[in-house]
C-alpha cells in the first residue's frame, strides 16, 4: 500500500463522519427553531429557551465540518501530487481507487445536502445516476478486456490491479465536473456557517452548469475513452 492510496482510503473513511456532522447540525437547528417558536416570547422563560436553543445549535459544528471538508480536499490534491512527483508510488489500483473515493465523497455529501434542503433533488439524482452508471460501465469494460487477456476460464478477479490491462484516466471535462461538484458542495457547507452568506443565485447558476458538465463528462466513461493501457503484461 502506497502513501497516495492511504490518503485516498482516509478520505473514504472520513466521508460518513462529515455527513453525520451536517445531518446532526440540520436536526439540531430544526429542533432549536421549533423550541423557540413554540414558546411565548413575552414570558420570562423565552430567554432561557432561546439560550437552550443556542447551545443546541453551536456554530462550531458547520465550521468544523467545513474545515474537515477542506482538509479532505487537500488530501485529494496531495495524493495526486505525490503520485506524479514519485512515480514509484503510482499504482493501477490508485487509478481506480481515487475516482471511486471521489464518487463516494460526492455521492454521500450530495445526498446529505439534499436531505438538509441545500441542494435540489433533481441535480443530486443526476449525479447519483451518473456515478452508478459509470461504476457498471467501468466494471463491464474492464471485465471484457481482462477476459481477453487471461481467458474466460481463469480465476483472476476482474478488477485485480495486478492483471487488468486497463487503467482509468479522467478526461479534462470530467476533472472540471468533479471540481464544480466539490465547489458546489463546499458552498453548501459554507452556507451553514453563521458568518458566511452565500448568494442563492450563485448556487442556482452552479447547479445548472454542473448539470451540463455531468452529462457531458459521462460520455467518456460509457464510450471507453477514459481508459488507457495499464502496462500489465
């Protein structure tokens, strides 16, 4: 296991925790609002209720979530940088693991932000459908090429990085799409930080642009142009 792969695995492992933070903050905020709304503000207990609500909705949660998100984004950059700078750490497994981590990361957080009513369901559904389609497409294409190499009677695993003749190489449009998705998620998380005000029109515009790049970048995976020879003999 190489350093880039370890960083990628750490990103996968941290994703559920980040989703948990955002969902916890959402429920806490809702509970706080309901608590305050259900009490007569003219009474002496209203102030106490608001104080309780404030404690139930600490601003540190979204700020911590945003910090974790940025750190995870840094590890994404770092694993790619190390793999390019030190070719001996670059593996065929890594070419599959890194985009898989991105898909887990984006899918989990987009579903979370849909649940918290930050991202529109139609866009999130498009992202999820794309990723599911890509996973099946990658499996099918790699299976076909692997069977050509080792023969249908061989017991090698289809996705065995030591034997598969293909590796994944994302297109420029796919990289742009991933960057836009991550940027949109970042804005969604940042919008929960009390000191940050995200323009609603900006979010809407990014949603439309990302929808377009999502559709366009999918073609490369389905058509096979996102694959290159792995060099395995």
